[in-house]
């Protein structure tokens, strides 16, 4: 259970503090209730059935690095597979027995769709990191953009700080640690810097 104070909570569209009826607690910005985990998750992205847990503030970078390593491993395995199939000595072995050929065909049939699926997932989360969005915020933003265009206004994601700052907010300020599954930089997850704060800071520095 999350214990939160009102000062750390944003207000809903009706002007009231965001409150979770199921957890009986106020929700900080970017937090959402997970029906599977039955709790509010800070900066929730989605519930992943493959790891049987929510992907959110505490483990988003670890999840992203895991997907990145999985894509690299799949591509490396495909390179090894193709290299083995084109090897002259292996071709001689394949002519003497069909078990090797069957194993490599099955491996290829498994690796190709797995590599494509993981690459699409990796590309999707790279897009989200570039815009400092979660999957939930993306879908909320689609509706907000439609409502803004309908009302003749302009919608901008409030947490989009620019590509580099978005990267550092998720992966960390040290570029050399971006590929390491460490999350010492993430903070409490109760409040987040917005584009509005950047605009105010820039105007005050002039």
C-alpha cells in the first residue's frame, strides 16, 4: 500500500485530488491502479504477463534493458545460425544426417518471429522514452490530442522535456550506465519535473 500526502498529488479534470477508491489513498502524478496486482503503481506503464509483475517507476529501466538484451541475443543467435548453415563442413554433416537440418529449421522458425516481436517491443519503448511517456499516458494523450484539436487548442505532453533529458530521466545521467540494469537515479516517483518547470526556469534565468 502506498501512503501519500495531498501535496504530492495532482488534481483530476474536475479539480479534485486524484484518489484511488480501491486502495483508499491519494494518487501521485502518473500513478495508476493495477487490477491484476490490486495496488497503485508509481509511473505505471503496463502489467507484463511474462514477468508476472507491473512495469513502472521502480523497474522500468530494468525491463527496457532486459528487452534490449533479448533483442541483441536473438540477433546474435540468428547470425550464428546463418553462419553455421553456410559453413562447408556443416553442409557435409547435414548431408549425412537429417537431425541437424531439422534442428536448425526449428531454431530458425522460432528465432525469426521472436526477433521481430521483441524488436517491435523495443522500438515502441524507445519511442516512449524519447517522449517521456508511459503506455498508459500514450493512450491518454491520443484522446487528449483529439479533444484539444476539437476545441481548437494545442496539446503537449507535460512531461516531455526534450529527447536528451527524457533519456537521462529514464536511463540515468551517466551515459556509460545506460546499458546497465541500475536505477539509483529514479528518485521517489512521487513527483516529476514537467515542461512547465523548464519554461519557468528558462524565463527566470533571462
